[in-house]
C-alpha cells in the first residue's frame, strides 16, 4: 500500500491543502510541488526510489514511466486529482473529493484473467478492384495474404500472394481462429504458359485464417463488427479508412492477451428447463453473439465476447458476472468513495460513472477548457459502462451518494443501460439516477451544475453479498417505511400469483423452478413460494398446463419475502384401502366423476382402483380375475425322462 501522496498544483492552477489532505487520508502528503514533471522531477525520482508513493499526475504518465525506466524501477501508480477535482469553477472545497479519490487509489485492484491468442498472420482480404489489390500488395511482406475475388475477370497476374475466386457463404470465429466457408471456390493453377488458369469450382470449401480484412463495403460479416477482434472493415470509397485498417492488420502477428471479461456459474442459469425457454436477458442483449443457448443454460465464447458487461447487469441469478474487474471490486470502489468523502467532512456527494476512454476525455476537456466538475461530483471510471447496473447504482445511493449519473459514450450499449436505469429509478426514485447523453464537455458540466440532487440517505449502509442481496438491502435503507415497491415488467424481482380455481397442484412448476423459489410439502398437497428467491424468469408460467400462474414484478422489503408461504393447498385424499394420504382430493374426485360412465370403468372395482395408492392399486390389479399380468398355466419343464422315453433303444 502506498503511504505517500506526491501532489502538484500545476503552477498554482489548483489549490491543494496538503496538511488537511494528509489528515483526511492518513497518508504522508508533502507540500505540493508546482512543476513535478519538469523542474521538480527530482521529487518524483525520490518518490520512485522510496517505492511507497502515488504521483498525482496522469497527464505526464509517459515522463514518469521513462523516469522509472532510467532508474531501473517499477513505475509508480498515478492519480489524477487535477482534472477530476482541482480544475473546477466550483468555489466549494475540493478536499472531500480529493480524499475520496485518494482512498480509491489505495485499493488493490484484482489481477485480470486472460488467455493467450496466437496469430500467425494468415490474412484473408475480401474486396474487388484496385483497393483490394493495393491492400494485398502492402501486406504481402508482413502477412500471409489470400485475396478472395468474386469476379475471376479481375484476376491479377501475380504470385506474390495467393488469389482465389468464389462466394463467401459464412464466417465465424475471432482473431487467430476464423473459419470461412466458400462456394464456387477456384484456385490458381500455377503451371502452363499464358494467362493464369483456375481449378474447377467446388462448393463448401472450408479454410482457416487469423484475421479478415473486409474491403467490400455493404453488410459486415458479424454483428457489432467493430467489437470483433481480428475483423477489420473499411469502406473502399474512403481511402483513409482503408489505410488505417491495412496498417492495423499489419500489426496483428504474434501472441496477444485476450481478457476473460465474465465469469459464469451454469448451475445458476435460468435459461431453460425440460426444453422450455425462460430467461433470455443475456441472449437478447449480447451485441456480438458471443452468448448462445447450451441446453438448460447458456455458454459464452470468450474469443467473441467484447466485454460490454450488459449480460452481467441483466442476469437475474448471478450466473453471469463481470470479472474485469469483478463486481465485488466495483461495489468496494463505490463504497470507498462515499465513505472517504463523508469522513473528510463532505455532505451529499454525487457519483458520475463513465467509461475509461470517452468519458475520461470529456472530463479532461471540461477541466482544461470549461467549468470542470462540481466539487460534489465524484467521477468513477469503468472499462465497461453497461456493467454498472441497477444493483451498483442502488449500492451507491445506500452508501451515501445523493445522486448517481451515467455518462454515455459513443460505444455504450444504450438500450441495456436505459433498462437498468429504469429499474434503478423504480426502486430508488426517479430523481436519484440520471443518464447524461452528450458529446459536448460543456453541456456535461452544465448538466451537473444545474442538477439539484435530493437529500442522501440519512444513515448510509454498505450492503454485502450478491447483487440481489445488495439490491434488497439498499432498497430497505432508501425506503425504511415502505413494504412493497412496484417494478416495471421484466424486472428480476417479484411474486408468483396462482389461480387457485385453476391450479391442480400438479407441481410441474416446482420441479422446474431454477432458483427453488417454488417448493412443495412432502407431507401435504401444498405449493409454497419464497419471494426473495424468485427470478421472474417466467418458466413456471410457461410450463403450467392449466395457465394458472402469472408474474407480479415487485420488490417486497418485508421479512415475509425471506420466508416460504403457501400459495395453494388442498385436502389430501386417503387411499380407500390402507388410508395412506396420496394425491389431491379434488383431483381424485374429478377424475372419478369423469370416468364413472366410461365403458372401461363400468365395474365398480375398476373405478375403486383410481382411489387407491400405488401399492394398493398394484395389489388389487394383481389379484383381479382379469389381471392383465396373469398368464396361462406354465408348461411343465422337460426332463431327462422325457427325452429318454422317445428313444427307440429304451
């Protein structure tokens, strides 16, 4: 853990109260430098040698990295206090915000998981005309190039790279693992004099490559093509785009680290049971098609997953959770920011969540050229904005934030984020969770300055557990007097309503409930329900043969939600022979009445068997005169005497 905070007021352009910051954070905070990256670089060198300091400047990260390299030391962690706090037109004290940002910087980030992806540089170029030929010529010295043409008339007279003709039927995979299927494939026959000849066409040819450079224009090969690693696409009519894609392709050789963005728990998945589809939240949201059905659960192709995080926020059961960084660490960051801000004397902080590229640049531009952020707005960067769902927003409000806003970026999954915001608003209140959608830094700042946040929770809490548990605890802190909060359709919390007149207690819903929210009583005909465990996946309603089940999205904050309650029960039926309780009396009576006039049950004894338990029914059937299990008299076994009696020598 770093113990010293090396600050810089950037030639007096911001105010840093070093003694107060040291008192608030518990760290050693020397007097602020004025030019840490230039004439006071020796202070940074001394801090690097001490090995226990954070340098509060990210703008000159390259300078500090080069300094560490010269000294043969690992680079020091960096913290941006200037753009995110110091440079602001808000006259209020920046000390609470700086203290919060420093406390967050001290958290030990978990190591990200990844897998190695190897690319040998086998590149398939799709396109026609001079654009495709020029790209192939530029890449042939760096990659193993194959150019696929649809028109054989444009065949170039060269063997510097491979040229084939045909129609691309389909493609799948990602960097290092692409597989393509080509119809009417013709390859060059290099022998003979005269123009290059082509082989006979054949359909269904399968080949592999490491990357694809698509210069055709028109429809892309994959959904969300900009997120498919190894797939480079450019408009052939736009030379700068073609040049950029070609340059990027030339660097895609070697071994790369592919982050493992999500963690899965298949046993928790509520996708389907017994062939009946239930939850499809992740399938509906995944922009790249990385998630596919796999029996009762779903599977995620880590090579295709682009790490948008929408599946983690929308998963009702926790079967999919974001892991780069983990959900627990995001919750910890939120709670640390709130706690440190309040302990430093601040009141009613506001949290602004943004991505670590576009959002960070918006904050930088606003700080340098505009009003900057208000003193009570604490920015928090995430690699995937959509991973910040309703549970995270509610955890922030419960921890003491008066307001939570999400700053959309050009690559943000707007639909997924809006769904989570709508759910968070339904639970927390319409004015507590905001969406900022603007590419203008000044408009962003004005929105934050003009926003009037409500009062924060009186007694902050820091919920722990799963996302569902955190949501429930946070909602109770935000609504201490409320009992049931109505939620929009599709919410992952709610009750199951049963039409008692239609329900026959067949218990098919119990056997298929993926979360165990529905249960039975082994001793009595009962249908039980625990609301806290219900995912509102709809499987019970889909499977019910009587259409007796409907869903009621809501969040029950009372203790009753944690207990099992009886939704429907009936009188059990005693066996007419032994008295053992089995089945439901109304069901047995209904079946008896319906079969009473049937020809196969004209005999009162046959009708009586319906009213027997399994053991007694088998016993009665076995001893009946028309027992279908009974056969004729068994033949006498043949013996040696039988065989000898037929021999003529006896």
